[in-house]
């Protein structure tokens, strides 16, 4: 997780930045309103507010990727504070080339681009990206199964 040390009353307080903090800070940094980010991501302004205040239990993978692209942030960093904050090199190219029409297609595309770029990225990074994609694919499948059982 991303963290900062902040002096308070002569002491150092260890503060952990949450996904809510990262979304809000990133949105404000580039000057987007909650409504503008909501329009880009395809959710309501209320959903963005819930993300930013930590009241949302989960963010769909496709929305996370769209938010990361709009906020010019690495999706892994936005989700869990790990990795580079801003997309670099092949990751930047991947994020900007993401299709808008579905989470599964986006994840398949990312996996394809990571496989193609494997000789340009250190193997530990590829393993992290691949594990993240696999986790998100499993989450999408669980959501699909849950929605179909309703």
C-alpha cells in the first residue's frame, strides 16, 4: 500500500492511503469534477462519491480501468497502491489502447499486450500484472455467475 509519514503534534503518524484517497486525489489533481469522472467511467456521480468516501464495497474491474485511464494512473496503483503511480512505457500504451466496450475484452487485450511486451518488462512485473488480470477475470466471472443466478 502507498503510505506517507505526516508530522502531527511533534510526532510522526503513519497514514495509509486508501483507494478512496487515491481516486479523490487523482481526480482533483487533473481538475475533474465527480460528475465528469462519472460520465467518463459510465457510472453515476453518486457512485464516484461513494468510491471517494469509502462507502462502496467494490469497484467493477471495467470501471476501475476506465477511471485509471481518465485519471492517467496505473490501474494497479489506483486499486491497491502498489506499482508505479503513473503508467510508464508499455503499461501506458496498454491503458490508452483499452477498448471501452467491456471488462473481459479489456482484460484479454491487456494480457495479450503484456505477453507481447514480455521481453521489455522485468519478469516480476509481468508476474504481478498477470496475477492482477487473473484476479480481475475471476471477479468478473463470479459477478456474472451471481447475476445469472438472480
